[in-house]
C-alpha cells in the first residue's frame, strides 16, 4: 500500500489553522460545473473500473500523484501568500530557533558524547531546518558534533528549494546533507544521537473514515455520482467536532463525486476499528478518521530514538494541529487560503485532517516516552519567546521592523489561532531512568510541580 510510505505528503501549516475560527474563515464556491482536473479524471476512471475508493486513496492520489498531485506538480504555488498556506517558520525565525534550542538541550542532557544527526519530515522550503541549524552553529560543541542532516522529502521541486536554502550552511560547517523518500529509508544508528522534527507533517497523511453501526465498523467511501444532490461534506462525529455546516455541498462543487457507506463491514474497516481501545468504546453512530500511515510513521520515528532501553538514542518534536483525541469531521480542503469543498478541483487543493495525538502515543508506547501535547503558545512562551523577541527588537533598525517582529510573534501564540490550535508533543527514546523535570521542560504540569513542593 503505497500511501503508507508517505509518497509526497510533505507540507506545512496554513496561514491560519485549517479550521473555521468563530465562523470567520472565508469560503470559496464554484460557479457552474467546473472543468475536470487530471487527478479527478484518474479518480473517476478508477471508480468506474474497481468501484468506490477510500478517503485514503482519494487523499493519496490528490496530493501525491507523481505528475498531477498537489505536492508533486511544480505549477501549484503551495507555500506563501500566492499559495494555499504559509508556515509558522515562514512567519518568524523565532519559531525554528526555539525548536532548535529544545532539541539541542536534549543532546546536552544526554551527555554530549555522541555525534548528532538531524532529521526533518516534510521540510517545506527548508526554513525551519535552517533556523534550527543556525542555533546549532552558535555552539562550538554542537557544531562539531553535528554530522548528518536527513530530509524526508519526495518532491523534486521541493528538494531543489531545500538544497538552495540549506546547502551553503551545511557545506560551510562540514555537515552531510541528504534526502530520503521515507522515514524507514533512514538507517537505525544508536551510536549517534538522533533529533527529529515533524512540523505540519502528520496532518497530510491519508486516513480512512469509519462509522460505527449495529453491524460493526463500516467505511465511508467515495463513489462517482449520478446523484448530484448527494451530500459530500462530512457529517459530525459523536462528541466535539468541527463545524463545517456552512460549507455548501452543491451540485456545482460535487456533481462527479459523492460519499457512500460501504454496505457491510470489511476486514480493513474492522481491523482499523479495533486498532485503538478508544475506538471500541465509542457509541453506534460515531465516526472516526483513522490514519494507519500516521501510526506506522510515528513508530518508525520512535525506532530511530530507541536503543536498548538502557539509554535513549534521541528525541523528537511533533508540531501539528489536532488534539489528544480522535476526530470524525476534520477533513477539509484549502485553496488560496480559503476553505473549499473537499471534492473541489482534486489535485489542485491542499487537503488536511486533524492529528489524533493519542493514536501516535499508542504507536510508540514501548519504544519512546511521550510528553504533551501542549499548545504551541505554551511551548513557545516557556521556551523563552519574549526574551528572544526582545533581543531581535534590540537589533532592529527602526520602529517598523520592531512592529513586524512583535506582530509575527503574536501570530505564533494567538489564542484564537495558531497559539491554541497547533499542538506540540515530544518523544524521547525509552531508557532505564525516567526523564527528569528539567529534561521534560516545557512539558511539565506546573500544578503537579507546586503540589510536590508543599
């Protein structure tokens, strides 16, 4: 199953979190039956030949088709103001610097004896890695200990952009820069201390949409549609869910594709429904978005951090939006920074789904300890955001630049946007001794800390 290897699903954050905020996110609607895209034709041909497809197949094809997929087609302006989303690293250098400080501290806590290798999943333009490497280069011991930089990226166009951004810095410091198609292409090497960052990566991995019925777990699939009035937006799951009720599902947007429920449970839907004990407790009628690819890749990352249980072989940071729970209604599409129907212009829109951090934790429990998730705002504040912002402002040339620095930092910690919607979780390779409070910082419950001092 090629989607499990994350072929081309490498992308980053939106200009704002990809969910409506107080109903203010803009919507985009088509006008009339629109011209069919290359990916949509492939999808319709596939459905005609083999029957309805899963949401995982749909997402994989839309994002990662070798020539027409969203991330693989160089004609798509993916990043920046001309594209469909903008990343936290592109907003402010402080974001990458503070992530770099945390990763560097993990190596220091481990004794600084081993060489360092850095790994990033979905590096985008290379901005995040560049900001982190700049931090490492400021410390002579870390600069000399760093040997390898592995970038998990499949898009040739993005690889070229990353090489232009990171190549000079890597070359000047004698660091080996290489690219991998998938996480499992990176060899396990416990002789080195591996530091991994996955920023806005897991949200782009394909998922299956399941519904619990009296007969068991059945899968919601995508079919071609003679029924042009069939609903295509996802119904709400039991419990808290995203409100997409105002996104119309009209014939103008979805005349050719529609959602259907599999007539009976399948081996695949049954297995996925049993993949977490949390799912088994859900009532009939519940829907869950399950990403086996996310489970697999989280485990592969943990394997890079695991040695023998005596000492840790590394640490990782996962930054994404979602929460410590399952979702059933978070799948959405973006075009030009606007929410669009999930079946709008397949292959030309950014597709994204909330990350179930609890599912990632279940994947790594025997290989790594997990800490968090906490909000991006809490992480950045505790890591010294204001001190770093003040330092940048002190060297700013004029008041306009100071205002830009303040504005960028505010966006990162906005309680109605990125600051609350994006979460940060840490992984540390399993070892005999539990990580100390200092090693776990900022993933510390200060309420528990205050109780222990009483």
